[in-house]
């Protein structure tokens, strides 16, 4: 499984277990957001600390999670961005759209 989910407080912490968030793992992340949302969970914290590469499919999955959370008055926060992932998010100007923190504690307390 590419992702693990842990419930902390009222938030679902989704941990990516692959080094790549791409056409293989991106759709699985989208499915994870949809599954959690259907079960009433709309506050997502995504741990990307193991992800060293992200392509447009990965960015799309994150945007889907952001949209789902906003539609249900929830939130999506990312943390643990590696330099290459941070760079692609910044180049795409998604750093202005997505909520990004440095660590899990900060992400959970927003």
C-alpha cells in the first residue's frame, strides 16, 4: 500500500510510503481522499517526507484533496516537503493555494 492513514485529533494523517507521487501513486491518493471524505473525514494532513519526486499527477491528487476538503468545510495541510517536491509546488505556484507547514505538529495545530 502506498499510503497509510492515521486519525489524530479530528484529522486524517495520510503518509505517503513511496518516493514518487506520480501517475502510479497519484490516483491512489485521490481515492484515499474520496474514501475518507465519504466516511465524514474532511480534515487532511499529508506527510510527504518520503516523497522525493512529484509530477503533474501527484499535484493533481493534492489539488483534488484540497478541493474535497474545502467543499466540506475541512482543510488540507502538507508537511515534510523534500526540496524537489517543494520546488515543483513553488514553480506551479501551488504554494499560494495549498497550506504547507514544516512538520506534523504545526500541521495538526492549524
